[in-house]
C-alpha cells in the first residue's frame, strides 16, 4: 500500500510532489515537462551539450517541486 508521499502509475511507484496544487506548482510542472521534451529532442539530434542543459533543467524543476533533494551525491575514488 503506497503512503501519502507516493503514487502508483502503471505499476511503478513515484514520489508525489509535496506542493499543494497552485499556479506556482502548475508553472513548475509545465517547465519540467518542457525540459523533458528538450531532453528527448537533444537525444534525437545527438546533441550532448543540449542534452546536458535539458537534464540540468529537469533536475532544477524536480528539486523545486520537492521530488528530489538538491544535494548531489559525490562518488569517491576507491583507495588502493
């Protein structure tokens, strides 16, 4: 049973945005969807710079919507 923080879509569990429905949230979601479309366009055109830019925008909108934390995970090199 999913918690109130998650929704199930086609059998997959997704984190729900903690923002209440508002004009601000709708604007953020619209920006997120545009950024996702831009990722697809960049992939289709095989444009790495545009893809990275679009993926960074997806991350920005996800953080603003509260669906991801703003903290980046750092990988540490294994010490030999």
